[in-house]
C-alpha cells in the first residue's frame, strides 16, 4: 500500500493523542468526582488516607516485584556462558538472541514493568490488612492454645500471610524468568550434549529454590497458629473453628517437624553455591515432600481413626469447651442470663392474670410489616410519593408524656409516579420527598366518626404534616423535606436556575423551592460539569441551560451508601430507620466491626443468618468479609435527611477493632459522650446483631461440652407462622415487662423451638433501650414444661369456628385475611400470645384491623373484635364469655317460671323470623356505613346464631323441608 502521506500520519497521530487524552480524562473524572464528594461531606481524610495507602502499597510491592524479577533476569544474563555449544538447539536459540539483542533493555523494562504493575495492583486490595496491622491495638485476651493475644490473629497473622503469599509469587516469577534467561543464553540445556546446566546457572537457581523452601518453612510455622482459626467439618457440631484433638496432637507437632525439615532442605539448596551439585538438595526436597505426605497427612488420619473415633466425646471435650467459651465471647452472648421458666400457669388465677396483662406489655397490634399500604393509600397524597414496604417502630412521647411505641415511615419520592418522565423532571423538578408520617403502635381508629374503623390512628399526617412531631418542634424549625432516603437512588441537580417542586397541598397552589442545604458538589465551573458528565455518562450536565450558577449535584443519597462510603471499614445493618430529632429528620444507621480471625470462635455467614420472612435483597447484610466469627455494634451513625450530613458516634468503647480503625482514621468517629440526649432516646438494639446472636444461641446456650456434643438440647429459630415462605420468624420490637421486673422496657424479642419439634423451647429478649443501664442485656427463659409453640398456636387459631366464619364472610365481600405479628409475652409463669388480624379488600383496598386473637396457657384461642375483648375472653372475665340471659321473674304466687322451649311449627316460624331479621340488620349495617366492618361483623354473628336456632328447630320438626344431608339451610342472600 506504500507509506502513508504526511497528512495521514499527522491525522493518525492526532487521533491517537486525543484517544489517550480521552482515556486519561475518564480516569481523572472518576478520581476528581470522588475527591469532590468526600470533601462535600467533610470526610476528605478518609479519601486521602485510603488513596495514599493504596498508592504506597502499589509503589512498594510493585517496585519489589519488578526489582526482584529484573535483578534475576539481569543476573542470569550476566552469568551466561561465553560460548554456546554448537547444536541444533543452540542454533535455533541464536536467532532469538540476535533478534532480542538490540532491544534487551526495553524487553527487560517491559517485563519488569508488567509484573510490577500486576503485583502493585494486587497489593492495593490489602489496604485494610495493612492499616489494621500498622495501627492494631491489643484485645487483652489470649487464645487458650498458644497464649497469643487475639490481636495477633486479627491484625498480624493476615498481614504475615499476605507477605508470605507475595514472597512465594515473587520467587516463582523470578525462578521462571531466570530459568528462561539461562535457557535462552545457554546456561541451561535440554538436548545439547554435555552438562545440562552451567555451574553459574546451577548456583543461581539453587539459591532461588532455597529461598522458596525457606518461605515454605515460614509457612509451616505460621500454619501452627493458623490451626486456631482453621475451619473444619465436625459431624457432632457442624461448622467448627479452632483446634481439635487431632490438630493439637498430630497436626501441630507435624507442622513443627516439617518446619525443621524445610529449614534443613533450604540449607542444602544454599550449599550448592559451593558444591555445584543438585544431588543433596533434590534428595532433601524429596524427603520434605514425603514427610509432608506421611507426617502431615497419613499420621493425623491414623490418630483420628484409632485414637479419637473410639472415644470421641472424651477426647474432644476440652476443645469443645474452648470453642464454646470463645464463641460466646466473640458474639457477645457470654453474659446472656438463662433461667428456667415453667411456661404454664395457675388456672385459678385468671382474674389476677387479666389484671397483670394490662401492664405486661404495650401490645403492638399495628403491625409495621403489614400497614404500609394503609400509609400509602391514606397519606401518599400524590402518585410521586411512596412509603417503604416495611415501616419502622420507634418511641415518641404520648399525650401523657410517657414514651409510646410508634409506627413511622417517610414519604419519599417515587420517580415512577411522576406524571411526565424526562431528564428535567427526573433530576431537577422532582428532587425530594416530604414529611414523616407516624401512627400509634398500640391502637387503631375505633370510632367511624374519626375515620375508617380499623385503620391506623395517625399522630402525624397531612402535607405538610401536622400533629405530634410538628408540635414538638414549634416555630417552623421542623424541616420536613427528604433529600436523602432509602428509596432515593437517583442523582438530583438543585440550587440553580431550575426551580424544584416542593409540594402540592390539597386546596392550595403548587409550592416551589430551591435547595439551601450544605450538601452536594458545586457545578458552577466547567471542569466539575465535564467530570460529572463523564462519570454519570450524561453529556447534558455539561451544556444544559438548567445547570448554572449555584447548581449542585446530590448523589450517593441512601443512608447505607453514605455511611459505607465515609467508613468503608464498617459493616452496615440492613435496616436504617428514621427519627425526628431536634426538628430534623435523621436516619439512624447501626454499623458493626467484624473479623474472621477470632481464635476458636465458630464462623457464621451474615447474609444467611440475618435472613427472615421480612428481609429482601435490599435489606440483607453483606459484609466486607461475609463470613465472620466476631461482631460488635461499635458505631451508631446518623444521616440528615435534608442536608445528607453524616456523623459517626463511638458506641462500644471497649472494642479493639474500632480503636484500631479510629487510630487509622483519626477524627472520623466522635466519642460516645457527644451523642445528643434526644438522639440517644431513639437509639435501639439493632435487629441484625440480634439475629446473629439468636442463631448462635440455638447451639451455644449450652455451656457443657458433653451436652453440646450430644446435641440433645439444640434449638432452632421457628418459621414465621403467619407466612408461607418457610423463612425464619422475624424479631419484634415492643415494650415488655419481663418476669421479675417492675416496669416495661423497650425490648427486642424472639422465640425458639427444640430442634425438629414445634413446641416452645425458649423465649429471648434483649433490653433495646439505649438510655437503659441494662442496654444489651440478654435474657433467656428456658421452658421446662411442654408448651405450644408459635406454629401450633397459629394452627389451632385457624381451626377456631369464628375464624372460619370470618374468612367466609370476607370472601363474600371479595376481601382477604392477613395475619399480623404473633406476639409472645411472658405472663405469670405462662405465655400470652396476641395476634392482630387484618382484612384487606372491598371498598378499602388496604389492611384494616378487624380482629385480635389471643391464647394463654395452652387454652383454646379466642377471636374477638378488640384487644380488650380478646384479653377478657382468654382469661374468662366479664365480657369475655357469653352467658344466656336469666329467665323472667315468676308471677305472684309462682315459685318458679321455667321458659318452655318452642316446639313444632311455632319454633320453626320463630327461627325463620330470627334469620330474616338478622339478615336485614346485616344489610342495614352495610347500607349505613360500608366501611363499618365492626357493625357488620356483629350482625353476622347474630345471623349465625339465628341459623343455629333454625337448624335446631328443623331437627324438632320432621315435616320441615330440611336438606336431606341434615345440613342447616343456607343463609338468605346477602346484599
């Protein structure tokens, strides 16, 4: 084709330079936007510390690898023989040598640069390991086998293992590079006559092999300590961490012996510098491999087979005890207080039990997992707002000033509901949600004059919201706008020439606003706009007229994203929850410090352990190290819903891992004493921490190794009886008075059943009130009698005739039944079960509380219209059981006046009249108020009784046209 013209060459060079500049700007844009974001949230030190650490690791280990490989290539070239043997092999290699000769330096630089870049990039991923090693603080606890501080396993051993792995990689690459160079220049021969290797090549490669074997000796020595954190399968207990009998008595001495053999073998390799022969080192290396097979593999198998298995329980008991103690301490369950609890009560104390039930708990009949559709339908206000599927439970002062359980949710933005989707609407006009909606957790609307019966009793509602939260923050100080939330995942550009829609209140004009918060990154200059246009792949950011002076871009807007970004060393709880604090809506985020290297403590997978019937992929916990064997709720974080500011507060002041990270990132975590009092009143014990602990307590409530080994007292977390997914029952927040306590405490509770059985095995509660002196204390009530478990209670409830009637009537109105949380409350030696029951469908297509079920002491469940009626009925108090009316008083002169039952046609006519009357009353109840399900339900009960009387009358009247099968006639058709 010929040589390109000068113009074409110039064009190609220009295009090449532009391509390089474009690639460089893309990389710069990612770096620059990250720096701007961290600076906007005032955590630039996190960005710089992380960046400098990565750069340092990249430079040091990249240079080490490049230097090692380069020096060995250079040394192999320098040690090449002066003349090559004349052979076909060498003649073939001569062509390569001659081809490389003019570019030897460039080839050397290219090879060393490539391996250096790869090694450096790999080392940057170890920035956490480096920072923990360099800043590590002692735990003050020693492992039972080697008497080393736990910090050695958590901070030191991971770094030493990385160095060891890097050393192996360096030696192997250097060995390959040196061997290829020696072969290319004749130092090693494959087919040529004479010696296969020159003396110089033999010495060089022997030293590299000696270094490799020396590193193997170090690996054997570190493996000794690694046994304390090694995972294995133990058929008696499943997942196991730490030494067992065979580890302590076979593997441990084997590792020590292999260490000594490796040292001797390394010395033999180094000795070839003088002896110039491979004989002894090869023999030594062969003996090392054979020893590894016999001593490291066969001998432990023999010990396990002939010493351990015949008497496994006795042999393993001391090691099981170490595992129990370490696991309980690592997960913070070592202080859990266990006590026996009968689970059955005195049936003669029903009156007192009914009285005690009033103060036993704040019965949360408003289920935060069910009522979100009611919030959505009653308080959505506009289609572009939404509430989370699962609402949150918190505590706010009631009218009497005492804390009351409250269900709360934020009205966040929903882009799918915007009337017209386009770039301006999505990112400039619709930018924020508006208002926190709250409802009582222990009661619903019962008077149709106040609203729909059975719907949540809102304490804060409307747009803008009004109510309890607004009254507690008078003077217009309550900021209701929500720019940062769990559902706010898109970026917004605010504060510029384009106005934002604030809210559209009923009966008033649309309000507009312009963001005045401190968060966001300025887009006032061209560089920032160009960088974000590239980073977000949206060129309109660069040239749109909607972006101008004062414009700022908001992104990373979910609470979890923001906390993870400013504290990448923390594991974030799956459920952030909102609280109104000092006139601001704050997201509260629980964060954990974890490690996978606590000696002897069994491991758990956070994603699996924290899963229950309510979790979704969005709420699941995904840790930096998903498998952990130590966890602490060490940090409480807040994210302001308006300005996005993030604050991290130290919570666990004794956690050595948190202290280590606070040394690595000074100034990022504020002290526990800086937590505002009002904020502290809303802090609570985190659910995910609780779920991890309850999962471990299914096995580790047992502290005796013999009983632990047998598994005879193992528990399991029961499946959610109100859910058909077969997932674990979620824990519940409620204010509860535990046995022996004088007042209710805000608690997090769950139940256990014996492994493979449905009856109740234990009840667990943790003090979840951050202001309580006993915060975090765990109590376990071990049930000593046979007591119905949650699934049994639910099954028995489903068989109650009133429930069947209720379900049948619901289906007649195109409605469905939804069971709320089955609350379990200890009471007077027994357990009280309370469950709200919702109806959904008909004229109100959202759940309405219609019934409350209750059961106590193994008795038959009751199904009533309200909580008070259910408690009266379950304890057989006045109003709880139906008694027939007394007969009329006898006339004068009569000693007794019995009421003769009606018989024959008269009884049949009376019964038919009763059925027709009850049917008319049911229809009248619906006509009067279609939403008054309580009145309709009572009318249906009267109809049911009338049908029973009709059936009885038919049996006494053979001439009636009764159904041939003996069934009572169907009710008259309902309107």
